[in-house]
């Protein structure tokens, strides 16, 4: 099983529930990569994954997952963990 980071914050923004795993302020660059669409959509339709890259590093880490608000906060957190596990395993 992948070492999924702890959830730092869950907040509702517009039509998404934003499940944050890592502080986005620590990254030099943030992206919503196309390659993350398949693992995200396989768990929760309409979800998005944001990744960040530390300055001077080549690797990207999942910073947060956005789940559609209709899912509900508790289920969104569960689905976000599953998405991160798929990506980081």
C-alpha cells in the first residue's frame, strides 16, 4: 500500500471540495496535469488533481485533489485519498 500523506485541510470552493495533502506554498510550480485525469476519473467523475514541484527538483507530488461538491465532504476526503494512493503507488 502506498504511503498516502495525511490530509491537511478540507474546504469547499465553488463547485469543488478541495482536499489538500501538502501546502501549495512550498512549491515552485503547481499544475493540473492531463495524465492525472485517468486515475482521478476512475475514482470520482469530474475530479481534478493538482501537483507541485519543489524548486530544483524533477519530481512532482500531489498537493491536492478537487472532488465535485455533490459527493459530500466525508466521501470527498475518502475518494481523494484513494486517488492519491493510485497516483503515488
